[in-house]
């Protein structure tokens, strides 16, 4: 995933990658409170996909942006509740 390398600081960023990177902290901490509805939908989709199918990538992302696991568990639990 090119965007993952971008937001982890391991690769070049596209315009979309830079945009995502600029919102990642807000997305995790405040459920993307400063994002547009379109951005919120995109963030939710990416998080859901990563939690379900890209577990290692989700761990890398949250290790960098949520090292104390304040938000990781919250989003994983939300996904479980929705799917139950």
C-alpha cells in the first residue's frame, strides 16, 4: 500500500497520501471531527478494511499514531459491534 508507506514516513506521498496523513491524528483521536463527510467516509472505509484484512498494516499505523492504544481498541470494538 503506497499510502501506508506515506503515512508511516517510509515512502513518497501522493497528493491523496499527504491529505490522508494530515488528517490521521484527528481521525483517530476525534473520529475525524475536522473532516468533511466525504473524508469521514473514506477514513471509516480504510480503517474497517485495515482492521479486517490488513491486520499487520493496522498495527503499524496504530503503533505510530496511537502508541498508548487509546483509540485502537475503540475502533476494533466498534467494528465488532457493527458486525455482530
